[in-house]
């Protein structure tokens, strides 16, 4: 998928536009406490073309001076994206900071689309002309708060997408990646895993600039492990790009079927862990929570149970993810991981026949009748599975407005009770019939 980055000095409205472009896709099933809202990377779609979008303004760079931050954000955009939306503020005209950003963008070979934001009504359109002088061609007037001009802008953005050949992935191969904050043990676990398995050395070819792909076999099953951590350890070039590691992780997630999200047993759960895990969940991937460095924990009877309770409390949105406690260093319980990856992957592509699904739904309705709102009663007619990766169900109802998300959760629980689906998110959308 092509990647679009939004660049511009602070307060021109990058995040508003970002949210406009991706906002409608956030479904009611995601409306669960604990799912991260401050995203910088998300999927959007225009004219049936899905793409990924990065809000470079959301990339955290600590307390560095503004100019440094802008430069680094522009660098990320130039490095990571296929098309750049350069955003300026139509109410303030060209500022010195805009010119700074422009200078950086001149040096890139990427297509750049100039968007002039805060043009809230047609009378203001004259204000876009001065921006021609930035040298990026025709400026597109838009309004983030009023959702104006976005269609024309996106028409132009999409025109610049490169013709990308589909990555030829073997359908029977399970792709998985490891994510987690620095030093959680990703590299150690990749090495430990690959030491146990039959690595197909001659095939190490799928190495991109973002990750190292290593194919291996376990039993009869083919796998590819997508390793983003090993990259940075390889040498100087990537040290500089450490701050891109989130983006690299996100790209690895996108190519994965199953994502192992690592937690450091020694350090405990931190906010960043949730954010990182949230990306795997939102991407609809199968997820396994791996607690690494379990060797450092005093192994009393209740240690696992206590840690598990903490995880469940912090990762409400990952209630379907199995938890594996292991040590990359001592290799304890490493061998339990691959079977879990296989199960999660199978569930991620599992299809339920419509008639069997509807038996379960009808039983659920009998237990907990559909709720009413303002005297109007929800009628659930039938359900059908429309896709896999992750399993996605459409429930036909008289009025989708009446389907509260707690009722969606109830149906999800019933579907899970009946069919398992451990390790994979499932999506349920109400539709009017
Ligand atoms: P990454 O940044 O996530 O790739 O983490 P590394 O694999 O580089 O590991 C960071 C540090 O944690 C290294 O010093 C490892 O030796 C150590 N480490 C990794 N796994 C374990 C483990 O299971 N137990 C212990 N005690 N240390 C570990």
C-alpha cells in the first residue's frame, strides 16, 4: 500500500486533516476503553484505493527545538512516504517556518501536494494564490474543520501513487513479527527462535530496508519472521533512524499475519507497551502477548496468575490474545510459542458457515433479547461472515442505530464461546436490512 505523509509546521491543522481522512473508518467495535486514540499512522481509503497515512506532527521527538523537530519530521516523511501533503495555513500566509519546511522538501524526489488549510468558505479562496510562490504547483484549498476540498486534494494525491506490484506472499506461509519497546528482547527472541528451527538460509532474500525477513520451517509449516529489531543492530546507517522504529514496526505489522507483542517481565507494563500493542490490534492482526525475561521473576506459585491479571487489566482490548511467559535468554518455554502462532493464524483465517453462525446468534438472542431505545426495539435478522484476516461479520438489523456497542460485545462473546477465535480480533458490523 502506498504511504502518504502530512508535513507542515505546528498548528497548521495536520492532525485535524489526519483524523478527517481516517476518522470514518474507526468502527464502533473499536470503542473500547484502552484502545489508543493518539495515532500517527492509520489506514485510509479514496476511490477504492486503500493507503496508509502518517501524521508526522505526531512523531514525538522529546524537547528538541522546533526547527530540529520540523526537520526530522520532514525527513521521516521523505524517507517513509510515497506522496507528501505539505500543509500550510491560509489565514496566516507564508511564514519563515513554512519556507524552512519547503527547503527540505525541495531536496526530496517525492511528489508533493500543497494543501492550504483553514480556507473555511469559498470567499477565502483568493488567499491561496500567494502559496504558488512556494514552488509546489497548484495549491489545494481545504478546510479541516469544515471538511472542504478534501476530495480534490485526495484525487491529486492518489494520482501520484506509484504502481506497486503486489508482494507475492505464499498463502500457506505464516508471516509474523515481534514488536515492543527497545530492550524488551526482540532480537534475543528472534535469535532464540531461529536457533530452534530450520532456517531456509538460501532464501534470505526478502530483505527490505525496513526489516529482515527470514523464512524457516517448523514441522511442515512454513514461516517468515519479519525482524525489524535486527536491522538497527546491523550498523551505523540505521542508528540514525532509530526514531523511525515505530514506523518500521508499523510496516512490519502490516505485512504480518500474527504479531507477537513483547512485555518485559522485569520492568513491568508501561504506557508505551499499550500503544505498541494497540497498533497490532487496530491493524486487525492476530496477536500473542509474550512476557519475556521471565527468568528474572521470583517464580512463586502465583507469579504467572498475578502477572496475567495485570496484563488483562491493562490490555482490555486484547482480551482475545493468549499470553506466553518465556525467557529468550534461558530459552525456557520458547518451544510453546510456535504452536500458539499456528493456532492464532488458523483462527485469523477461520470461516464460519452462515447457518451455523445463525444458530449461535439466535441462541444468543434468546438468552439476551435485543435492547430497545426510545421505545424502538432492535431486531436482529441474520448474520454472515464477510471476510477473514480478521474474521469479519455483518449483522443485519432493522436499525443499526439501535445496536449499542455493548450488544455488539455480547454477540462477539457468544461467537467466541461457540467458535474459539483465540488470538484473533473479530469485527462485527451492524447493517440495515
Ligand atoms: P530489543 O531491543 O527488543 O531487540 O532487545 P534485545 O534483544 O537487544 O535485548 C535487550 C537486553 O535484554 C539484552 O541485554 C538481552 O541480553 C536482555 N534479554 C533479552 N531477553 C532476555 C531474557 O529472557 N532474560 C533476561 N534476563 N534478559 C534478556
